[in-house]
């Protein structure tokens, strides 16, 4: 039960962070005004968070 709670907390944290990155990347001013390296770094962060969400959801399904 403790592991399930931990995974659920991690998933929520990653979803929250991913949402904030998605908002930033959907902002045309940010994407057009920021250096390409910064935009690419944000895309990498988003992919990382999505990967964390997927892995934790899979582990959660296996525990249930």
C-alpha cells in the first residue's frame, strides 16, 4: 500500500510538472523568442516527465 501511494504521488508530481512545461511550449512568444537550445531543453524535460509517468503507471498496474 505504501508503494502504491508513493507511485501515485510521483505520477501526480510528474503530471503537474509536464503540464507546466506544455503550457510554456504552447506559448508562441516563448517558443519564438527563446533560444532554440532552451526550447529543446524544455522538450527534453517534457519527454522525461512523460517517461516517468509511463513507467510509474506500469509499475502501479503491476502492483494492483
